[in-house]
């Protein structure tokens, strides 16, 4: 069976003391093994990155950007292969993997503009004859720890910009689906990056804890669940590192009575069930304002969900694939069961989908639950499966209050035609990413990604402008030259 | 004896269960008492700030700026009184207090520009018919914890911008010299700030811990010593807050052989002894490159130090005043003793200055120590007194290595005429604020203040552009309107 | 009779060879005389500005900003007097003059932030060891030529930022109402501006032509009518100056069927009749989409216009005052006559208002004309009086086409609740300043003001961010230091 | 003989009424013919661009950027061919053509970042419930008119950014060497640009005048000589277009006594003789401060010039090639003659170089002239040939005065090690692009290019940040939504 090793200092190396199976969720069978890095292996990766730092830091930003231009081209050239690798280990259908990859490539494009993005601020004459300017210098070695659900995209949120800014990088991707991540990192190497600038170690908590405590790691970017995000954030900070840690979500859409209902339904389908709902921006709760809107919404959703197809990643006709593990499949089923037990109405039931020929796969069909209330466990927690719950509210204010009361604040959306409603919503809602008739309001690569409340720990958001600030430290120089230099001729005779 | 209370919700209130003496360091006598806030008092302040937040947040930035314009005028009008209050409790001479206040006012001026500074980024057509923009919204209630050495300036680094951004504020100033801080906060109130937007609680660790753990505090800015900064940073972060914590310093100047030596000496005097060296940007180590430069430097420094006068704040002719406490006076003396014991040469000895008429004051005279080495305790630790140490290096590279090896990285300076030396230094030195022939490279208010290494914990620096980002959270909105609205005539019949 | 002279090099001087009457339009009587500058007088002003330039250019921006802080305070202190001066010569009612002044003060506030606004861009390592940065340096002497309708505000669009950027200034205000302009310039002088930095010359085309051709004038800002703007622009450019010239307008509001009609009517009243319609942003055409919307709009407008009061500036209860001259009064009447003759319906007729006690004043009452078509002269030309014309369109597309076909493109507005309509409108309409339910979409001072098509000649808009670029020239520095300097010890022996 | 036609609406078309020979300057023989566009042909190109505008304007910026990414790749792929085409018609040696092309590609890279560069400014709450933002919208059809000396680079300064901003383009390149320009435009087409977005018309003044007067041309960018630049600027402006017109230069280097003389000499060689001095940034005057510096400089230059080889473009060992035409060859010789006649010393004489095998080519050898004075015609005018003149000054101030007195202000440089001298120079010199030990201070693509005085007419510089502003017009939207919309339930009944 193939063993997935580590990329350290430009070379793939395995460290086979501890291994873990990697599954094909579409069949339910293990297909590869991933090496879990020891402390020593992680330290080797950090050491390689540390050695590579001085030369890379001194490479002009415009030269660093050239690597990113070539990296973009290689990613486009190998897109199909990458999507196949994602599909095999994650279960994502091709069009969905392609969407993920495309979003990742856009972050590489943004990093191509690093000479512009790194510009500091210059002030002539802050005082008589005194100039001052700020610069944004790289930190050194920085680390990324990324989740299974976007093995291509989330790492690409981090290291292209970190590296373009002059840092070197150690990435610890998810051990569930590491192959596409590793392949992409090798493409970056192929694009001309010097050895040691990008390093990838596979592993588990043992590896993570090295990254969180090693003195040569200057910053940590993390995406995962909220409890882990909280641990990462406080541990990294207590060890003197800067950290941004993105956690869980429960993204609500408010459906107003004046919404274009067909459009809303159409948008919600993709946002709720795409990628089996395993997205931190998945739209998992629809709050209908008024019973009439709710009834219409549920009826139209039910109808629209009928033709949805769950199945193996290898069939591009499927709408979405399996969830990541058998354990997670069970967990999602339990949430549906609990909602039902709590009195909610399971309108469309995906607990036992029939996926002919792939009975061992980890499938959950698209599920619609009505009459959910805020007291239910299935409402309060993140399900991370293809389950859309409908909550009914009597007013927009009540709907907004639900969202603000939830512990998470990642994304949210309103469906309306009314400018005033949209403006009030976007101004006041306590959520970091807001959609107006856009159910997955993931910011484009030249803006930044980040939730509020317990969805993100840190000051600065991921990718986009904030990432430039996160991956650099400000240096401010104040300069005054003494008089009587060569201009005035005094030092012509210097220093006899 | 006067009791200094708290400013909560627009009203001064005392909480006299626990009290502490406030001294006049120029005489060594206690002159007032400061109330130390209980948990309940701090919670009242937070509650007042929380109540004031919604209305203040919704006040247009341009209106919030009007308060800052008036605040600037009031600070200028009451400058002499503020300097007197600073002098009495801190010991600073009038010209030095005026300098501090002036720097503080400049931060208020910067906050006057908040409508410009809060601008978000707008993108038309991130996709077909889709627009996206980011906004920077206030956080809620934020806290500041400030040190004794700049009772006017450091609080003004924080709350003008925090408040101009739409936050409300709870300040915990130093209990050593709280009166000027309190007076200034009252001027802000007088400038038209609604009650509860600025609150000041005096206190000690009990008060601090409430600020670090209370769920309604969203961010903490701190300036003080490194051990406390580290505690503040990890505690605030572990409690889900953003935090910037500025700590200690050991600022070196490299004196190159081609320096304008008279200018360097002149600059060093103020930088080393001004405010008795009780500044986190004080220049406490001069590294002379080459023995010839070192000998010249020491000789000229000795000569230039002769006329320096230490004495009571009330005499404006003095160059600098006492240190803050008797305990601190002893500590500074101990550092000088230890340097001498370690083999350094005390060239000018300020351990026992004669300050006629104020024998009880906490005075240390200007002290110059030559032949200091990096192994000495007096080199490794922050003295925070009027003591300048000279270290000798054989090359610029060796001098830079000393600086980079030191745990602190706040400020540094090079004296040279040579453009290449200055450029190499500013590019490579591991220090956040760099001076070229500027020994106190404190950035102007429209740049940002922050050290590197263990001098600052956090991503974002204090005041200036970084403070806008620190005191706001990014919200990104993505907007697409459904077709078939009023433009296409569908709703022409509305609302018949 | 009072003679209004010139402010040159800090001193008021008259040049009484040629004089012109200044009227009080509320009474129709001349009240003062204004001196019309000779070529020689204008050249003296330019020479004074040229002399003042080097020192002012070298004054640090933060010091220049202090003058603006004081200027703002003085303007607020003297607001009532300024409004009285405006009213007397222009005819504007106090609340309207106060609004104008307030807008002007906001430009001074923006200029207070000049240290931030002047920041250049700094790039470390554009190549190995090479740095590059840009700066924005002042131009030298710049000129402003301003119209009668905003004697306080329009000059304040120009010279505060020009001067804050380090330029010196020669202003040629309107000779119809020069007193408030002159008084305000004197307040700037009182705020601490060095002599010669601001100069004001009153005059006519003779003065203008000196400004357009003199080699020491580096840039010209103009606001007035389109034919003059075009002359100014091409003449200034042909003489090697940069120029921005703002001209006429015909601002349309589209009223959609879903508009909040009461709100729209209320907004239109102020936008159409405020300041007697003598504003380049006056809303003079309402395009109603659909006859039902049109009928409702006209009926509600008629009702709402009934209580409007035209009268002397001295009565603060009046809604608006006279127009600027008897000739202009006739011209406005002629436009109403021509509309009527062309077949339009004069719904409310203000041609002969009764203003008891001020029969000699230049009054026109609020006038509403329905059934206007795009062929009518009164539609095609700028009336600049209190006349609102209603055009009927069958669709939003047709309404937008009218706007795009008009030669002017200053401001426009749509009244709707529909997000899609608003977005389509703001994206596509060929007009520089767009309101969504805002009939006078004058940008705030921290954005910039400018029309499209024949409403503005030049690349850069007035005030706000564009004005910083207009009043400065970019300088880009590229720097590399040779090796073997003092750092490497080579020049220790230099140059023996 | 090959005929070079026009690229209009995606198709090459010839218009053979008027033709002109294109020469190979290395042999002195004509090698192709270029069609000179008639008025009608230019109007067709404008019409094609106008038709292509609406769809291209509505293409999201991120999609437009994709074309630029592909364009960069194609330029790199075809670099050798492009250099051959440049060499054949211009005479440039391969390494020099490659340098030109590389600079051009960097402008394409900058245009890849257009989504970031087009961001507007967004302000929430400019008033209660009122938001405002600015956008930068494309102008429509814009034109570029470019010179012979950089047939690849200068067009790439213009159209990549103009097109990335959403405009469509008509380019009129030099009729001396149009083939590489045309080939590059076809690569852009191949990169996926829709037909009509880029159009190239070859021609002379007849074509230019159409571009300057046609109402559908909204902006003109020009690079060429100052008299033509002035004509272009005033004509375009008088026809209501925005215009930036870059003209001639006379770039001085000040050589200070403390300069690293070997480095200075080395730098000056390339800057003076590279591309036969046919560059607007060529360094054509060295001002030595002090006779000792001058003598050393001249001696070292003479020695370093000895091995320089002038010859045919086809031999990559040559240092530089011929000048563009026989007429220009004569003109350069005349300047050398006149300098000699005026009393200057021709130290190295390139008037009659021996280029074996290419006796018909338009060659001038590297020429060094000492003892030049500011009264000489050869000093006052731009030679545009491989001629370096040395002027002697007694002080830096005197040297700077020479530069400031010259009518041109494109580039300049100082050679020194002294920080103070460099700072004084860069702050005060009246030149737009300043080098410190950098003799060709051409800004990198992410800064902007532009001279001062009579070297540039217009407000905004070429390429870089200024080009974004030049190729877009600002639109400012102010938005307020009426209350009582769907949020408050009023339209709940809609649309029953």
C-alpha cells in the first residue's frame, strides 16, 4: 500500500514508526497509509525552514512572485489530477473539487501581487530634516495546520502569501486526505522554490504540539473545529507566537417574505448540500420570516431536493459524495435522530441513502428538517453534514437575534429584494461574512476570510489583505542625517 | 488627604475599601491616596461601557471625530495644569512632561482623521452582478492598562483611537501617578463624549484580572514590563480576547567611526537621561565600533554630562527628576553596583546625587559606565534609570549581533554618515523601531509603535495605522440582487 | 460705500482703478464695491505666493496641519458672522449658509489629516540591495477660481488641502459676493499661516487670464459654468499647468413605482429649491417611471410646495432667498416661459412671487413644471433657479437613457426600495455622483467631488483623496548604496 | 517586401494607399513596408473598440486579469522572437532587447493584480443610516501613441493596465519599428482577449490627429519628444480628453568627491551608451563636483570605454547597436561637432566608428566630451545618442542648480556614500525620478514613471499606481434606504 511521507528540505521522506490508514470514503475501504511524524521529523522540517529563511527573505519580492506565477500555471495544468486525488480521499465530486482548487489558485494569484502588497508607508519631514517609513518584514518560519475538508484550498489560503512575504513554511495537513496537499506542495517546489522554503509534515497531535511550542516557529495559522482552534490559539500565544485560529460555524440564512423564492431555494441547495455540508461556510439553517414564507420555502425545497444524487466521487453526475469517515456518518445520523426526537419534522430524510454499488461508502443523503427550534442540540451544534434545518421566526429582528445568540459567527445570508433590510442586516449582524442573496459569502481572494465570535480567534483574518499583515512584522525607521557631510565639503578631508 | 476615585459612566466615584498612597517622588512624601477598585467596581465600569456601546457605535465616525477635535483643544488649553499633575506624582520636569503631552495630543489628532482611516475596501463585480466590500466595525468594550512612566501619553496611545473607531473604553492607569490620567479623561468627557464611553478605574492586580477575564471586554492593550505583558497576553487570549502587550526594552545605539561625534553625544544625553531613563525607548547602551570611537565617545560624554542637573520637578531648570519610588531608586543603584563589581568602569557616578532641599526625594544622577560586556547582569536586564552603558565592539557586524542576541527588540539606533551602513542596519537588525542618527526613534502618531522579540506580544502595533485594525473587526459583505425586481417591471403593480 | 480689496502677502490692499458694485439680492440694492485686480495686482499676489513657497514647503506636514486645526476652530467661532456675510451678498437663508459653511469646515478637517494623506509608498528590495519609494511633493503656487453660489464652501474645497500639502495659493473668488470669502481667508491668516501662503485677489477675466498664463502658477482649480470651465481647462493646459475645471449640471432623479413617495417628495423639495436652485448639485429634473408614479408625485409635490416661503435672507423662517442678480431672475423666468410655450404644464408658478417689503429683491418662487420633454430648451439647459421639472418615462431603462444622453453628468439619484434597481442604476449610469434615495449626493469631505461628461474637465476630482494627488507631484526615488563603506571598514582610512 | 498592416477587431488588415519603408538600421537597408492608416482606418479601429467596450467593461476584473496571466506566459515563451524583431528594426542588441521586454512584462504582471488595484473606498455611516463609496470605472476607448525607442516596453506601459481596468484600446506605435509591437499585440489576442479590445493602427500624423479629436476616444497616453508631447497634450485636452504626454529629457548624474568612483564609472557606461543612448532615461550629463573628482572620473571613463563595441544587432557580443535612422546619425554627429566647436574636449570620439561588414549601418561610437558648459547647445538639447558629456561644478549646490535650471526634469542621479547628501538631493531636486547611486532610476512596475517640468504634461504618471487612476474615472455613490420596508413588515402582504 502506498505510504505518504513528508516533504522536508525539498525531499520526500517517510518516517514509518507510526502509520495511519487513509480511506476512500466512497467505498469505505482504506487505500493508502500516511506516516505520522515524530517530534524529530517535525524538528527537521523546522530546521530546514530555518536554514532556508535568510536567503529567501533577501530574495526581492518581485522574484518571489515569479515562483507564484509559475505555481499558478502548474496548478492549472494539473487540475484534473489534483481533483482526482481530492475525490479519492475526501469523496468530493469533480466539479466540487474543481471549485475548491479554483478558489485556491485565486490565492496564488493574489500572492503574485506581493510587490504591491508589501509596500510600506513613507513620510518625508516628520520633523525638520527627519524622514520616517514603515516596512513589513517576514517573520521567519511559520506553520499552517489544516483540516480535511479542503485539502487543496485551505493550505493555499496560507502558504502562498506567507512565502511570497518572505517567510518559510511548515504545513501540517489533515491526515485524512493528505495526498492532494502533498502533490500541490511538490508543484510549488517544481515552480522553482528553493529547498526548505515549503515543508509538509503529516501527523497528529504530536506533530502539532511541536509546531505550537518550538521557538523557531513565529506564527501559526489554523483552520478546524472551535475546541481545537481555542487550544491552538492559547497554546501558540502562550509560547510567544502570533496565531490566527479559525473554528466552527453554524451559518444561517434569513428568508424574507419578499425574497425571490425560487432563487433562494436554488441557492440554498448548493450551499447546504454541496460537499456534503462539510464546509465551515455551509448554510445549515434557514430562518424563514413568517409562516407563509416558511411554508413556501419548505415546499419548494422538498421539490427541488428530489432529484439530488449522492454517490461516489468517481461519477461526475453526482451532486455530492460521502462524508469523510464512518464515525462522522454516524454522528450526522445521530443529529438527525435527535432533531426528530426533539420534535422537529424530517421533511426529506437522507439517513439511509441507497448508493448502489458503493454500499460500504460513508453516505448521507440530503436531509431537510422543519420546525427546528433554538433549544435543540441539532441547532446548537455544528452538524457538518448534508442537513438543512428550517427555523421559523415572526420577524426579521427575531431571526437576527437567533443568529447573534449563537456561539458561532462565521457566515450568514439574507434573501430579500429590499435594500433597507439588506443594509440593516449587514450593518448589525454579529457575523464576519455576510451575504445578501449570496448563501456562501466566502470573500474573494483579494478580500479576507474570517468569522466573528467563537468562529475565529485572532485579530487578523485569513488570506487577502489581512494575511499580508499577519505574515509580516512592522518595522518603523526614523532617519536624520547630520549636517556637515560631503555636501558642505567639511568631510572632504575626512578623517585625517 | 485627597482621594483619587474612579470615572464610571460620566461620574467620579470612590470605592474606599482599599487605598494606596500616592507619593511625590521629588520630596519622597505621600501626597494623595488612590482608591483601589474592587471586582464590583470594575464590573460597574464595564457595564457602563457596555450600555454606552450601541449608541456610540451608531454615531457616524465624522461625529465621533468632532469630540476628538474638541479634546485636542482642551488638552492644549490645560497643558500647564496637566504637566504640573504629572510632575507632582511622577517627578518629570515641565519640559519633559510637555513633550509627553505633546506626543499624546498627536494621537488625538490622528484620531480626528477617523472617517478616512475607517474606510473599507469596495469591489464592484467580484463576479457577474456581484459586489463585495469589507468594513471595519468596532469591537465593543475594550480595555487599556497603562504604566506609571507616561501617565498622559500612553493612555492617549489607546483610547482616542479605540473610541474614535466606535468602541467604549475602560482604562486602568498606574496607581503610582493616576491624577493626570484622570484629569485628562475628564477633559474628554467635557469635550462632549457621552457618559460611559470612557471609564477609568484605579486599581491593582484585582482590577486587572477582571479586565482580562470579563466576557464583555473584547480587547486589551497593555504597556508595562515584559513578565507582566506576557501574563496579560496569554491570559487575555485564553479568555478569547484580542490583545497587544508591550513590554521591556534595552535599546542600543551603535556609534560608527564616521559618526558626527558631537551630534551623537548630544543626542545620547537626552535619550539616556531624559525622564531619568524611565522610558521604554530610553537609549541605555551605546556600542562603539572600534576603540578610537569608544574613547572619543566616552570622553565627550563625560564632558557633556558634567552640567546635567537632577532635581525636583518643580524647578524647570533641572534636566531630569527623581525616579518613581524609593524601591526603584535602590534597584537602579544595585545595577550600578553590580556593573562595577563585574568589572565595568563607572566613569560618571550618579549613585548619590546631592539635591539640596529635597534630600528625601528618589534621585539618581546621570551615570556613565564604560567597558560593559554582554555577560553582565546590568547589560542583560532593563535598568529603567539614568544610566548609560558603553560596550565596545570590533566591527559593526559584532555590534549588530549583540543587539540581535538580546531578548528585547524595542528600539535601536545607529550613528553614521554612511548610507550603506544605515541601510544594512535598518534592513537586518531584529528590532521594531530603528533610528538612523535618531536615538529615540519613537514613530510619529501617524505611524505605529511596536518592538520585536520579547518587547511586544501581538500582531499589531500600538497607535497609528495598526491601532485602527486592532480596535476594529473586519466584516466582509458579498451582495447579489435577484433579477426581476422593480426595474424589469414585475412589481409595477405593487402594492395594489 | 465699503470697498473690498485684495489679500496679498498678509495685508489687505485695494487697487481701485476698476470697481464693481456688490448687491444685496434680497433688496436689489448695491451695498458695497469690489476692487477688480489689475494684471499688476495679480502678479504681486503670485510673487508673494512664490516667495512664501520655499519655507512653507519645508514646514513639516504635521506643523502645517496645526494651522488647519486652528482654522477649523476659528470658522466655528465666527460661523454666525460668516453666514450673515453670505446672506447679505448671496441671499442665502441662515440655515442654508450654515449648511454650506459646515461642508466647508469638513474640508478643513480633512486637511488636518494631511500627514497621513501625504504618505508615499516604500519598497524595500526592488532589486538586490535596492530600495525605491515615491513621495508626493507640493507643486508651488496654485490658483483657485470660484463661483458666486458657494462663496464659503467652494474655496474651502480647494485651498485648505492645497496649502496643507505645502503649496501656496492665489484665490480669485466671485466678484458678486466676495466678502465672506475674504473674511474666511483672513481667519486662516489669523490661524497662524505665514504671510503670502494664502492670497485673495478680486477681479474678472483680466485677473483670471493672468492666473491661466503666468509661469509661476502650477495648477488651477475652477468651479463655474461649462463654457468657462472648458476655456479655463484648455488655456491652463496649453500653458503647461495642470487643471481641474468643474462646470454645469442637470441633475435628474428617477422616481420608481416602488419608491417611498412621501420620502421622495420631502427630499426633492430641499434638493430642488434649497438655495433657490443655485447649486451645481441641485435636483432640477424628476423622471417618474410610469404615469401612476408621475401623477402621485406631482400631486404630492404640489401639496408639499404650498407652504414654501421665499424671501429675504434676514428672515430665518424663509425656506430660500432671492437669486443672485436681476439678470439671472429674468433668465429663470424666461426658462419657465419657454417650457410653458413648449407645451409643458406649469403646476406651481413662482414667476411672480410676492415678497412683501422686499419688492426690489431678485425673487423667484418655487416652480413645478410637469410634462416636460427632452426636446425642450428648459430641459436641455441648466436653469440654476428654483424650478423642478417632471419628465415621464415608461421604464427605468428609458429614464436612464435620458440621463446618459444629457451633456452633463454631475449628480443623479434614484428613489426605490429595490436593491437590484439601485445597483443597476449606480453601476451603469454615466454620472459621477450617484444617490440612492439621496437627492443631493454630494460626497462627504473624505471622498471626492466630481461629475462626468461635460460637468468636469480633468482626471482628478475636487477635494478628498483626489485633491491630495492633484495638489502634489509624484517623485520616485531609487536607491542603492555602494559596498565597501564604513561598515566594511574600507573607508576607515578614507581618503588619505 | 513584407507589408505591416493594422490589427482591427481581431484581424490584421492592410490599408495600402500610403506606405513607408521600414529600415534595418544595422545594415542601412529597408527591409519591410508599413501601411500608414487613413482616417477611415483609424475610425474603424475606434469603432471596433467602442463595440467591444460594453461587454469587456462588464467582465469581472478577476476574469480580465486571467488574460494578463496568459499574456505574461506567452511573452516569456516568445521572448527570443520578440527580441529578434526589435533588433532587426530598431538595432538593439539581444541583451538590451531582452531587458526592454522584461520591463514590459513586469507591467503585465502588475496588471494581473487589477482586482486589488481597482478597489474603491467604502464608508459606512457617513451620516445616520447613510453609506457612501467610490468606484473606479473604465473610461471607454483609450489611445496610446508610442515612440520607436522601446517598441515593446512603452506600449506595455499603457495597454495592459488600461485593458485590465476595463477599457478598450487603440495603439498607434512608431512607424519606424512596428513589427515587434504588432506581434506582441497578437499574443495578447491569443491570450484570450475578445476581438476589438486591443487594436493597433500604424500611421503618422494623420492617424494621430484622428485619435486626438475623435469623440469616442476618452484618454490619450503619449511618449515621445517634448514639442510633440505638448501638441498632443493641448490638442487632446481641448477636445475634452484626459491626457498624459511624456516628452524629452536631459538626465544628469552628480558625481561627488566621496563617490565609489569605479562603481560610478561602471554604472555610467551602461546608462550613457546602452541602447545607443536612445532612451528618455539615458544618462547624458555627468556633473563632477570638484576638479579632482572630474579628472578621476574622466580618466576612468576613458579607460573603461576602450573595449566598448558598437555593431550590428545580430552579434550578441556587441555592447550597443546603431541609431535609428541615417538622419538621426547625422544629427548626433552634429551635436558632437558643435560641442567641439564650442570649446569642449572630445575625449573619446565615436563620430566615425568602424563597423566592418556593416558599413551602411547608422552607427555612432561611444563618445565622451569633457569641459562642457551649460551655454552649449549640446548641453541644452537632448542628443539621444551614445554621447556622455562631463560638466564641472565647484559645489553640490551649483551642480543641483544646473539640473533645476534645465527645461527637462525626467531622471537624475547622485553618486555618493553620504546619507545627508543623498537626502538633500532627493528632497530638493526638481526632477521626477531620482537615483541614489542608480543612474537609470526607472521606477519598477509597481511604482509609477514620470518626469517633471517639460518632461511630462499631465497630473498622473505612467504605469504603476497612477495608471490605475488615469485609466479610470471615479464614481461616488451615496445611499440611504427609506424606512418602513420589508424589515418592518409593511410589505409582508406583498405580492398577494
